[in-house]
């Protein structure tokens, strides 16, 4: 019976799918991230045919070298910057991810952050709980509207496109975007405008939302210099990957009024968060939960399982990373 090792407890839907396919499933008994040494030890001990892994697992050459007999590492995430795909290929191991099923949820979370920072939701909540609310005031906690503003998107992939759609259709925003690939059909369909550089987006937008993958070219895409291009009234939202934003530079920009506010779901050195950011009122921080709904995490677990089932049946996994 083929054996699957799951690196950490996930929603039952994924485990059931694997068991229904006739596999023996072994889940890391500890509900925590395994260190690389522990992961290697587990893989050597369990000798699985496939591994269902998470974005918190660092999957590099050492892991793949120790994973003799493993056909596929199915990453339960759309991002796969935690995986050295070239090293997996060299070891003859497939890698898959879970795109598509989390698009709507991450787009929703992006708006949750965008609206929360602009309408000062967290700040208002802290204010009320601190007993500071003594009655309605005409100028208390004034925020900013999203409607009819300029929303700037960096990265027009699945999630970026969905955010453009909601901004344009739901909030009558004018949407501008930068991507390495222009999509004129999408521009016509939604009314989005292409900008040839990220700088142009940063200069013009009232809300900048980041949806790029983490690559060497996108690391610190948002740095001190680029933050200075933004309007002092603008907000920065990041639901992609933490290292795309230089957190120290962002803290400085927020402190010095270079930009008005920010909201981050991802961090440069997760789970650590730049301490200076924690002191600020004009930022909202959520702990990498943009895809964390019951429905979506179940779908992600199932899709990761489907990738494994395909690989072990001699088929190409639907989400093979090439
Ligand atoms: C979450 O960050 C993912 O990549 O799925």
C-alpha cells in the first residue's frame, strides 16, 4: 500500500481523499513545523511514496537527496518559494502546488485589509476596548474611502486579477497595474490600465496591492526608494510574500508620513515581525491567514491530495510545477 507522509496536521478532507484512494497516511504527530533535520529523519523512517508538504517546510537539495522513493512533494500552497524546484528535478522528484482554489479567499482578505486600514477598523477597535469612546464626534478617527480611488496592482496573476475585478466592479475604482506580461484582453474586459513599470503604479495609486511571487527579481521590490515615490496619502497592502517588502524601510516610511498606512499578511522573516512595525497604529498585521477559511483550506488539502493521487497513478499532477 503506498504511503503518504503529511508534514503537519491538515484538514481532514485532504487526509480522507488520500485514504479513499487506498493509501496509508502518516501525519507528523507533533502539531508544529518540523525542523529540516526532523523532516529528513521522518522521510527516511517512514519511506513514503509521496509527501504532502506546507509552505513552512523548507524543501531543498538535502531533503530531496534523503527522499529516495518519494515521487512527489505536493505543496499545500499556491506559492512554492519554499521549494528548490531545480533540486527536486535533479533528484527526479515532482513538485506540485495548489493554485486557483484560494484565489477568491485571498482576494477577499486583501479587501479585508484594504478596507480595515482605510477605515481604521483595528485602531477603532483598540480605541473602543480601551474605554476611549465617549460619544460620537464629527472628527473622530477619520479614515479614507476606497470607492472611486486609484487602486494599483503589482502582479496580475490569478489573485491580482481578482482584486482588480472587485476594485473596479465593486468600488468603482480606477485600476492601474504592472506585470511583466501585459494582458490587453483583461484590460478591455475590466477597464484596467497597464503601466510599464512598478514605479508608475506607485506614483499614481491611492492603494497599492502586491500580488507577485517571491523571486530574486521581486525581493525588496518595495524598498525605501520606491516607498518615497508613493503618495503621502497612499496605503500599501501585501498578501503575497513577506520578503517582497523591506520591512525596516516600511516602518520608517510609516513613522515619517512617507505613506499613510499599510496592511501586511506576510512578513520578511516569518514568524518574526519587524519590532518597529508592532509599535505603529497605522498598520494592520495579520498572521499569514489570507487563505485561511474553512472552505479554502479544505479545498487546498484536497487539491494537494489530488496532485499526489495523479502522480502515484502514473499521470501528470494537475498542478505540476514545471
Ligand atoms: C499561501 O501563502 C500560499 O501560497 O498558498
